[in-house]
C-alpha cells in the first residue's frame, strides 16, 4: 500500500471507482432507493465485510470484580479472561439494560510486569455489520498481534450492528440503542476505576465506526486526544446521503435510519453529521483516510467479484464524504491529516493497513514514550534457548525480575517464558498461561513452572507442572490449579484418567481445610506441611457428602478415603460414616449410641444390613436410622432395636 504521489491518477481512479458503485448505493445517493428494493439484490450489500464466525478462545477464568465509585446502576457483571492479555468485560448498563454490554480489552504490554502502572487507551470501533460476540477488529485483522508490544490498552466495544454508536430516538428490532450514553457515561468510569486508564485516549473506527468516532469526539470535546476515521462516512446530510445510510442500515440487519435520528433533515441528523461538528475538534489531532475504490495492481483482497464491486463502490462513497469533510475542515481552520490512497477498497485488509499507518500519530497525540511504542528486545541465556523454535513468536519486551527477584520472565507475542535457578526456563502459552498470570504468576503459591505445556495421557487436555502444584486444562472444563497435596491424592486415583476426572473449580477454604471439586467428586485436604492429609470422595459417597453440605455438614471433614467392604463401601468422617451399596444407596450415620448398637450386630454385615436412609431427628426428641432389616432409634437416652 502506498501514498498517492500525484493528483491526476487519483482523480482518474476515483472516477473509475465511482462508476462502479452498486445499483443500490447509486439509487440511494440519488435519493430514490426504495426500502423494498433491497431484498431483490443478488447479494447483501455489506455481507462481504461482515466478520466471519468468531474463533476467539473460550475463557480460562471468570472474575466478578467489585469496582467502587461507578455511576449509579453501573457495575461489572463479570470479566472473562480470554488470554493473559485479552479480557471480555461485561457491564451492567442503565442505558442499555436488556443484557450486560460486552467490551473487550487488549491489555498493555507491561500490564502484568508493572501492576501499579496506568496506561493510555486506543478505542477501535466496529463497522455496520458488528457482531454480538466479538469485535471485527480481532476477528478480521491482526490488531492483537500489532499492539502486543505497545503499552496501551486497546478498547473494543462488541455489538451495535447498524447503530452508528449513537443514542437512538426509538426502539428497532427489539433494541433501544443508547451507545453514546454507554460509552461516555458508563464505560469510561469502568475503565478509569477498574482497568488502570490514565485518562489519555484515542478513538478510531472503520466505516460506520469511523463516522461514530468523529461524532463522539465532537460531542465530547477534550475527552479524546486523537480521532481516527478509516473509510468513514463523514458527510451524512448532503442530499442523497441520508437515503444511502438508510439503505445500508436496512441491508445490515433491517434497521430504520429514521428510528435512529428521526426524519431526514432533523436536528438529530445535523448533530450526527461529522462535517458540522468540526469546530469542536479544533486542537485535537484528526486523521482521516480513504482508498481509491480499486485494488492495488496485482493484488486481490476480496476474491468474490460481486463483493469486490460492492467494496469498490462503498469505498468511493467514503472517499467522497471524507473529501467533503476535509474541505469543510480547511474552511473552519481545523487541521486534519488526510491520507487518500491510490488503492484500497472497503475491506478489513485495507483497514488493517490504515491502523498501522495511524499508530505513530496516535502515539504522538497520547504522549506515548519511545520505549512504549514497540520493543527492541532480544531473549538471552536460558530463555533464549527455550524460545529458539519461535513457537510463541517474537519478544515484546526484555526479560524482567519476578517473584521479588527470584527469577526472570519475558513476554512474547504468543506467550511467556519463565526462568529460575532451581527450575530452569519454560515456555507457557494459551489458557494455562492466562490462568497462571491471573493467579500472580511466579509470585503466586504455585511458584515457577517446572515444565512447559504437556499433553495429558487421555488426549483430552493439557497441563503444566509448577514448584508447588500444577494447572490442568481441558476444552470441557477450563483451566484450574491443583496444589501439590491435592495432586498426591488425585494421583492415587490415576489423575484425570481415573474416577475423579478433571478439576472443575479452584480449591475453596473451609476452616483449616480446602475442598476442590472434580468432574466426578471432590478432594479434601487438612493440615499443612508434613501434617497435611488429603482424602478423595467420589461416586455416590461423594455426592451424598456434597448433598449434606460437605465440610460444613454435621459429618465434618473426612478422616479416610473410601474403604471397600463386602457388598459396598464406606468412608469415615469426623462425626460419622457414609455407607453405600448398590441395593441401599448412599446414606450417613452419626457416631454415637445408634452406631454402637448397630455395631453390636456386626454393622452392615449383620442382622440389620445396610442403612436405607440418613440418620434422622424425631420431632418429639431423639433420633433414628432405618436399615434394610429393621430400625434403631434413641429416645430419651434409651436405644430401641426393631426388626420385622
């Protein structure tokens, strides 16, 4: 992609592109496009730039942070960690209360290595075909890789198809968009108070999002230190443009432009015309760009011919309206950096290029220091040896101290390398690395890694060994840490290939003990250090223990693993046992007079057989247990045995 060297070729290629505008756009620009004409099109006008199916990773962990000082009614519903430096934040919004609004954040390069530091932000708004599960920037470009070595947080609102990120006058398609209120009044406080924002922010967007970026900055002077429009529609009120926007919105989801901004020519339309808001942008760096509406010679970025023609036409409209915006800016005395390319059509391939071209200007505007704009780095020593195969890409910083100087870490585009003298250097990536970072990395109770990621013997998961435990992951369960004591007990049941399966929770404190859930049971640990003990509970006995309240129940903590006995099994606890047989099921009996009386008849092997219900209280006073062949009760201190 090159900047245009002369004006004459620009004009020629522009005229060619304008002639290629699809029929629906040409009709709209003439103000005569009937809404009911759209369904007859052989292809949808903007289907080709709709990002494909989301392939973003499943979250490795979900947090529910309590962020103080937010506006009334605003809260964070949850934060899903998609990688060690990519999170999906779901915000409860008074402006759009139907469902939590998702905003993804690509965290700054030094987010983990400098936990007390704040960072500037680069906002990247989506286009007309915005999806509800992922922003097009991450699904269709290399934005995550491009910003991986830069010390800015990248803010990616998710959703808002055909919304222009504005506050709508009416509901349409079951949605009452209030995007401007959400972004300005609700999202910014969440970022400031919960995600270490330093108050310096740039706003950029493509197509519809570019129009919105300029409008949001103009409506809120001083809030954004840089504005970037890539192929935006920067003139929305010139005759023909309202109808063109209406046609595009009808095509992209069946939305009505009049429900967005009211009748054509109304004050709301004027208020959302970028060229009319130029005065409010004086003193703010503004970057606008548009392609010529044709592919670069020898290059095909949109293979399907009809889609390519659509992209050419849409880019021609962007080019015309952007030029109009630049002309008005000159008259208003507003400095604008304009980049009119000699090639480029309305496509993610072109916008990815513009993102990289705008970055130096964004960095200047936000005051990003040279060392934070990218990294000149090189792995050395043991980390260099561990990463020489290039599996996690290039480094994004030099190695730095971790765990109070006990070792080193170095971040790469696709993961992190860790080193300490006792453990050596090991590479982590993916869900396990993300989980490790959330726990605190080498400074956490896990310590340093003793292995890189390994495949589990069942072929379904992965794991990494650490100094004091491990992290296990499977597609079905997610990533969870397991302490060394838990590992010993779990290993006694053949780890994930045994009866317990994979871990499905973190260990939870219960008094002086810990309880961790697995797919088919739990492990309970008691004591510390050399006195630590761990017990497994699985199958019907584990289910019964959980049903009664686990460690918080009257049974207390386990004091044994499952003990196999003729006809079934039992497990011992502080204050009683749970017995199980196929015929009777799993039931709990308390230590005491009834238990002792049952023992006089050789417990389950004797005359009464197995318990068929849990020990129960008698309302008038006392308690009883029913067995296969009778009942034993205690009333007023007296034990009674009843048999058929």
